[in-house]
């Protein structure tokens, strides 16, 4: 079984730069030596409302149910 490793800040920066340059998911994956699905999840997780990508992880939603 393979172990999971998180993306580093440098890798997130590279994803943002390559994506802004119009590179495909496959090209980004090859450039960083990671699986294409890894980058797809990252781009979906940090997608901006009007398109694009932010390398910063969105804040966790506040749970007010217990308050």
C-alpha cells in the first residue's frame, strides 16, 4: 500500500503558476512527478469562485451547532 504525502508549499506554487500558464493536468503531474488525480483534488479543493486556483487552503467552516 502506498503512503500519502501532502503537497509542499513549493508544489502548490508550481501548480498555480503552471495552471495560470494554461498547462494541462497531465503536464502539471509530469512536471511535479505526482499522479494526475492528486492535482485534480488540489485544484478542486482550492478553486476560486470565478475560476482559477489559490494555493491557500480555504478556512474550515465554523460549526455553530454546539454553541
